[in-house]
C-alpha cells in the first residue's frame, strides 16, 4: 500500500509540471493533447514489447466497457481542460477541474461501498477550502462563462475516469495505462481532425518540450498513476489528487517566478494538511471514526 501511495504522489508531482512544460510548446490545446497521447502511447507500447509482456485479451475483452470508459473520459477531460485554460484563467480552470475528486468522494460510499470517516470529511473540507484560497479570487470575479463550463465538464469526466479505472481488475498498471492512452489518443485525434482547419506545424523549439510532455509527463506519469489508483481507496485517490494543483502552483512560483500571496500560501498549507489528515487513519491502523456508525473502526 505504501508503495502505491509513493507511485501515486510521484505521478501527481509529474502532472503538476504539465502547465510549465506546455507553456514552451507553440501549438493549440488540442494539438498539445494529441501529441502527448500519441507519444505516450508509443513510449508505453515500446516498454510493453521490450518487457516481453503479452496482452491479456480475455481480460481486456471482459472489462472493455470500463477500460474504454476510462480512456474515453480521460481524453475528453483533457480536451475540455485545455479549452478551459484557453478561454479562462488557469486558476479558474484548475479550481473547476478539481471539483472532480469531490464528486468521487461523494460517490465512493455508494459505488465502492467505502465508509466515509470523520478524518476524511475534515480532510475534504480543508482541501476544498485550500483550493478556494489558492484560486478562488479568479473564480469569484470571472463569473459563469463557457470557459468555466469547460472546466466543470472536465471535472465530471475526470470523476468518470477515476471511477471507471477503479472498476478494472486483474490487469497490471502498464497494460491498463496503454489501453487507456490508446483510447484517449483516438478520441483526441478525432476531435482535432474535426476542429482543425490547417496542417499542424511544429517549430524546432517545441520538439523537446513535446517529447518531455509525451514521454515523462504522459507515458511515465500515467503509468505511475494508473498502476497505483486501482490499488488505493477511491476516496484516498480523490483527496491526495489535490497535490497536483498545489505542485503546479509551487513549480510556477519557483520556475516561472510567479509570486504567491499570503492567502495562496495559507491555501497551500490547507491542501497539504487536509490531504495528510484525511489519510492519517491508514498509518495509525485504528481509531478512525466512521460517520455512518459513529464508533471506532476495528
């Protein structure tokens, strides 16, 4: 379990650098998403072949609905998220996008039969409050717009991706990730072909950032992500996912010299503290209060 947490957190830190890497790529949002899914799929396909692995077609066939659902949701979620980045501020888009984990947390007791504990409820409140402190000013001043709607749609799709992935069983992380990335690539390719009116032109300066985004941020990051989340409780996945936007904020401050206000620093502390508190019961072994029972779990 500890190894799964480490892999998951590392994947979130990698994803947190997506915006910085993408800022050096001179392509439209759909083209960036298409390039990352193509390169990520090819990279993981090569790793799959070199590793001598054989696809488990029988299991893939049995679970095709959840595998395709996860990949479909991921591809569309990225499209709407990057559209939100383009049409509104990154802060507003991020705040809307990370409503997705809250949806998962709310649905987990019904879909996965996971108990909602006092620890997790407090952790959720702290994390959401931290996100509001970090990005809330843009959200409040921007009002409702199509850009914000894109962010909300991406959040719903993000939640659908996590739920679908949690339903996949008896496949290793590499195989799950490869199937989902290939599915996402097809969805994004179709969208790009329908929406694009000219030939995609890649500048020389964009080649290295594209490779990094495709191989490291997509191939390696998605492998770590998908190989870990199906081994962790859905609520834990949702709560800890807020490390992603927090790391993006920190990386922007360090690399892009974007200054953090005191309110944003307070929000960052709340996010980390809430995620840690919400998961603390795993490492104490006992003593988490169940909301449904109001007694200590044994």
